[in-house]
C-alpha cells in the first residue's frame, strides 16, 4: 500500500506460499527413575510427563559392564511404570529412559539419569 495525497493505492496480491510446521523439539528429559526388584522382574518407576505432544517413554537397559544400551520396548510406554520381565536374577543392570513425542519424525529426548541395580530377591 502506498499513499498518493489522500488516496491509498494497494498493489496486486503477492504469490501464495505454503509453510509446513515441523516439530523438531523433543520432550524434556524424564526424571525420577527408580528400579525395584520384584518377584516377576525389575519394576521401573518415574515421574509422569505432562507435555502436550507427549507420546510415551522408551526403556533402555544394559548390563553393568556392557558398553551400549538396548531398547526394551517396541511401542512407547504411556504409563509412568514398567516391569522388565526379561531381567535375569543375580545380574547387575543399568537402566535409563527417554521421552518421545507425537510428531511424524518422533523426537526423542536425551536419556534420564541412569539407575544401577542388582536383581536379587530376598
């Protein structure tokens, strides 16, 4: 728009463009991970998430002396507790969890603080 004396003159419309929103921000890192040996496996608990696009958690485990973590769940865990029924008695494990969102590329947070626990039942 430009002004010529008392008259406003408008230009022709510009070309339209489409802007697609892409979520690249992962959820916050989960907090409060604990591991509790149970008769049926290792019970993991943590603080729930309240983020709007939150989809669930991924559970990771490694043996204490092993180098890399292995993801244990196939689909995101939506609860704030999970039972690792594959844990072997008298084995020391290190667990960590991440949070994932609902975006098409499934953004994943950094890993929580890890917890190390020896799986024994008294």
